[in-house]
């Protein structure tokens, strides 16, 4: 069982978000599967979700690949209810006391929050969310396809150090954090809540830093 996530370092900072999938392939960045369906008895549906992650000192790059039976995207504006859509999430804590939630739906609408727990979170301003570059294999249009079938989509994010807006992080080099990676879809025909690291709680809750695991940014480039 995975109990730690390593973020490999890549050279160069002027990497367009659209090039992340190809860059990962060229550098052999490993993809991880989200295998923990934490509330399986109540929510047994499991989409196939893989992600890969790397950094270049000033940016974290994430690429998600999703295959699911239905797809939804109703949040068109940043900091909307993206978790109700087909949504991938990355939660990270730089200090072990507070954490950031980067939640992005399948068409690239992003939410960034900060705080010590689920309640009273501070949402990032538009000036902050706009600095996170995004690429989706889908067009940025509303989707509400509840017909059961096979839908595949990809999403890439380029997150600068400044998007961790309550911290003064100069570089990701060698940084040790805690966090987790998720996929959800609260208003899909078959809601689901899958994660990289397991969550031992009685009901769905991704805002659970007690179950975060170590995330280590490599100091030396590949």
C-alpha cells in the first residue's frame, strides 16, 4: 500500500500546461491509481482514475486520466461547486496545521480553499486562481450527461508556489508536505469518493488532514 507520494523534479519552468502529458511521458513520470473507495458499502461505484505529478521548483504539475460511466460539469466559474461535478482534487498541507484544497472539474473550473479544517475555509481570490494554468481534453462548456456509458477525459494543472497564498514558499525543492489525492462526483448518477490514501471515517469527508500522508518533493532533477 502506498504510504508516501514522491514528486519528481523536472528541469525548466517555462512549460506550458498543454505539454504536461507529453513531458511526463518523455521523462517516465509514474502514474498512480486511486484505489481506495473508502465508503464502498454505500458508494460502490469506482471510476478508473490515474494521476502523475512532478515539479520544477516554482510549479507543481499534475495530470489526471479518468474513465467513468457518466460525466457532469455545471460549475463554469472558479470557486463554484466543482465537487458536485466530475472532479479531481489535490489537498496539500505545507505546515501540518493548515492545508489547501485544489479542486478542478472535468472542464477546468477550479476551486482553491485554505484553512485548518472543513469549516470556515478561505477561498482564493480570482487573482490567485487565475495563476493556476489548466488544460482539459474537454471544452469549457456545461455538461450534464447522465446516460450511463464510457467517458474518458484528461486534466492537467500547473500550480505555482504563489497559489499557496497563505504561505511564503520560495521553491518546492526538497519540500516535505502532507496531503491526499481524490476523485469525486457528488451529483453524478453514482456518486463516488476515491482517494490515493485511505480514509477511516464513517461517512464521506475529504477534509480530513488526520489521514493525510507524506508528500516529498525531490530536490534533484531527473
